[in-house]
């Protein structure tokens, strides 16, 4: 197994100038035939897959930073970094890179990032180094000009950086800063500001390590206080030493960790507050500063995670009853900052971080903290809880289900969250909105796991509806005991709107759990009481809840709505709104339009039969007249079950007949109107093959005789093949007579809807229910047989009419069968 010296993390710089962690593995250098050169190879320690394969190019500039980092650019806007676990491994790979490029391993950068011009190459050969002026007060202006002129050229920047490193020039400059400040030499201080700012733009790790050392960093910040563009100097050092205080809520025994925390805070402050906002051209010049802060943070989190004594003491004091309130608040604030700090980490580091906190017992600790009276402590605990839910909601769900087996409902973590949402003291309910979002994440089936042995969705939703839903709906039920909301102030209205939003989400994403709860607890009736609120947004939330239920087209919900006459509250709000053209008016009309377009038969009949008188005068939209037309069509089909009986036969039994037989027989069948067929008379041909053509003709003759008796002489005879409007199509049946050949009779079943299915004509409680049975159609052929299926142009119009009418247009059964099924 590879030793830890070669253990590295691979990073790439993204478009936001942030480092992305690509994985952990072990690095090696070897000749790669495909790349034709010595290359750096990193194989993942988990599965041995190749994380990195990079040829060491002679012209690529490699940088060594902080003794354990090697950074380089593979192509334009594609930066890579290797972060070594040990300095020895970094030195070993650095020597290999320098060997390939023919460089001295003592340098921190192998060459410039940009090719220099021919003139610069000549200068490089003639003057191997850049000579800095003596560090004296009188030469500061000359040095500031030298720094400014060196920044545009990569080669001159490199020479300037090397000169500053080799001569220990930065410490000399900082000594000069004290002299200028003591003499109140503003001109000298302004020059020092420009010099130090220029050194930052050199983007060199070696210089940063000197500037950010404990002895130098405050003087560097002091130099940056004297911006020439400002009339008065800033007071950054005063803020850092007097205002910003470092508190050790738990003593940190590791001095290196403590120093790293101080350093990172101050460097972050320099980046965010002290340095001026970089221009577009200067932004990339500070990439090393971004990297310095990023890797410092990774190191701090890693060191704290490894210090088990520190974390154990932290959680012990958090949950100890003897801890005073001030101390507990400091502990919670530290933990909150610690979690916020982790958000800058890459996914792998963040996973390790939260797993460590989970193992230390962060959720039980939060449960104790959330039960306290201190609002600030609870607020910080809520922020910590939000980090956990966003990171891994399944971990939180598993915890609350386990604790339900031991504790009462009142002290469950999730119920504490709901109670804080309900009791949020903020008039704008800012905290309640945050908590509602967390609850929504926890009850969202989309992020629930399913395994072979158990389904998280089923288990958690059963738990939630049994132990938590009554806590969530308590304010709603308490406020809707009468015909109008008992409390209708703005804060209560906001809270109820949040609860309704979550319930609407449950209707959309949960199945039988929320359905059983709504019907058993009569939730929809209580929700619709809020239609009478003086706050329009609450009335709209209540309407949206009902609209979401109707949108499911579930007959269980529909029967519940009809039985309890729940449209009454909606109708009252619609009529009270009058002729005002507002959101409430449009939302109500849209709901009825949905019922009409989707042809929800049970609700259509219920609305028209109970509320038509109130709606018949509404003529500025055609929704309600269209709803009435739907209702009348249903009643017509209910009263005349024989209507359209043969349309389904045509749809399911289309055959192309032999052309020789079409001329004579087709006209006869087109003149036969199936609407006039009587239920008591069978229209199906027997399938007995012993029947000959004469017997079949006898059937048809009797049928035509009955038809003529009913139609009378004034009946209009169809002579065209085109069917239009609501006219029912006739069906065609052709056959050829043959003396010795037997007829081949084949029965076909027409499609029928299953009775009892939601929304079907045969479902219980649906008006206009028509019992159906299977109708058979015989297709008669001779030697030619069935030629095949064909669509006639005329049939397209039939199908369009049938789709508009819905599933009700099915064939009817003989009278005796219909009576038995309809009973």
C-alpha cells in the first residue's frame, strides 16, 4: 500500500474562482507512452481509478505554496492543485517536476505563466536579477514607481518577487512604516500603501507567508489604512484589536490551530474589507490569496474534527443543565459559526464534517437547546438544524422516528420545530418561513430513500401523520370553529397561510395519508372557513388548497365535497366579490373551468343542481353556461341510454370490404340510423357457422321492417357518406353471397369502462351513471375473408365528437342485461 507521503487531494479551480475537490488518492510520476513524457498520475484511494494524468510540460509554470501545495495551469482557465498530506511528499514530487524542467528545486515557481517578448528575453540574459533601491524613506517614491511598472510584465513581476524574497525586503519596509507613522509622514505612508498593494498583486505564496506571519500581519494591515484616495486613514487595526474579540468557548490546546484561526480571520478581513475591490484585470492576480484562505479553512476544519476531546467537551457543556445561559449562548454561536464555516468546503470535506457532528450527538443536543426559553439561543439552534436538514434530511428523519419510540409527542424534535414556527414572535414571521421550508424538505418524498428491506417514505409519512400532523393543524382547527375565522389579524393570517401552503404541498405529493386525514378530520370544511377572511391572500390560499384537491380528480375527494356541500363557501365568496375583476374572481372561475374542461361529471352535476340559480346570470365568461351544457348532455345520455350505442361499434370494428360488395349494401346500411334501434331487439348476428346467407338476410329483413314502421314516410334518408354535427353514424356490414361457401362470423368486443373507477360513468355517486355491457359485432366474409383494417375519412369527425363527449359514449346492452346491471 502507498505510504502517506504520497497521499494527496486533487483540486480544480472553477469559474467562480473557487477550488473544487476532485478526490483523494496517491500521486506518482512515471513515463506515459500516450503522452510521450513524464507525467503526474493520481489514483483514487477508494477504487484505484485515475483521478489525474498530467504530463509535466517543460514550459508550464508550476508553483509550490505553503510547503504542501503544488499549483499549475493545464490550459487557459483550467488551474490544478495537489494538496499533500505531508511536506516530504510535496518536496519529492517538486524535485521531479524541477528535474524535468531543468530547474533548481529551491525555487517556488519554475517559470512565468506567460511567454515573455524577445526584448524581455534579451533583458533576462543581460540582467539576471532586478536591483531594488535601498529601503530608505527618501527612496520610497522610486520603489513605488518600480512596483507599478513591474506589474504589467510577468517576467518583471517574477524578478521583483524574487528580489523581495531574497533580500528580506518586506520586513525592512514594515520597519520604515513605523518610522513614517511616528513622524506622521503622510507622503511616505501613501507610497507604502501603493507598494504593499502592489506586492499583493504579485500573487506569490512565499511573500504571503511572510506578510501574514504573526509578527508582520498587523503592520501590513496598518500600511493599507493610508489609502491616498481617502482624506482620513481607516482604522482597521483598532477594529481587529479592540472590537473583534476572539473567544475560546472551549479552550483550544493546540497552539498551531489557534494561530491558524487568527491568521485566517485576519487574511479574510484583508480580502473582504482592507484591499480595494480588484478590477477585471487585477482579479486573477489575487487567485493565490483566495487559495491561501481556502486551504487554511480546510486545515482548520480537519484539525477540529480530529480533536475529539474538544468536540466531546463542546457537546457535554451544551446539554449540561448546570451551564449558565450566557455560556450556552456562546457555545451555540460557536457551533453555528462552525457549521457556516463548513459550507465553504467541498462535498467530500462537508460529508466528513457532518458525519463527525452526527456521531458526537448534535441532534439530541439541538433538541435540548430548542426546548429552552432563550429566543437567541433557539434562533441559532434553528440555523444549525437547517444546515443538517439541507445536508442530509434522511439522517434527521431517522433520528425523529427513533426517538418517537421513547418520548411523548410533545417533546419530539420535529414537533418542537412546528411549535417554534407557530409561536414565532417576529411580526413578519421570518423564522416561521424558514422553519416551514425545513418541514417541507423533511416531508418531501422526492428526497426519501427506498431500499430492499424498507421504504423511508412509507415509514416516515406514517410517523408524521400519527405524531406530528395534529400539532401542525392545531392553529387552523382552533381558528375555524365557526362560520368565520375567530382571529383575523395579520400575523395569524400569515401563519395560517404558511400552514395551508404546507398542507397543499402534502395534497400534491402524499397519497392516502393526507386523503385519510382530510376526510376523517373534515379539514377542507375548516379550511374553507378562511374564504371569509378579510385578508385576500388567506382566502386565495384556502381556494388553492381546494383547487389542488379537485385537480387530483379523485372520486373519494369528490364525494366528500358533494356530501358536505363544500362548494357553498366558494359560491358565497364568489357572489360577495360581486363584479370586481380581481385575483379571487379569476381563481374561482378557473376552478369551475377546470371541472368543465376535464368533464368531472359528479362535480358538474352537483354544482348545476345546487347552485345554478346563483350562476345563470354570470355571462361575462362562458364557463358556467358551458358547465350547464355538460350537465344537460349527461342527463340526455342518462335518459336515453340507447344514444350512440353503435358509435363504439364502428370505432372498434372497422373493416375494408371487397369493392364489389360496397355499392349495393353500403347504401342500405347508411340509411339505417342506429339511434332508432330498440334495446329489446338484438342487433347482433349469431356466430353459428351453420347459418347460411339466407338466414342472415332474414335477420336484416326483419330489422329493416321494424325500422320503416318507426321512421314513417317522413323520415329523412341519408344519401351521403359524410356525417356531420351530432348525427350518429350508421354502421356498415357487407357480405357476398355464395351458394356453397359458408359464412365466417367473428365476434368482437367493444371497449367498456370498468364500473366503480374514479371519474367513470359507472362510479358510485356519479350522476348520469349508465350501466354498460359488452356489445358484439359480427363481421361476415366469404372466400376473400377480411381484407384488413382501414380508417375512413368520415370516421375522423366521429372520433372528435366522441372525445369531446368523454367515456360515456359506449354501446348499450340488451334491456334485460341493462336492468340487471343498473340495479
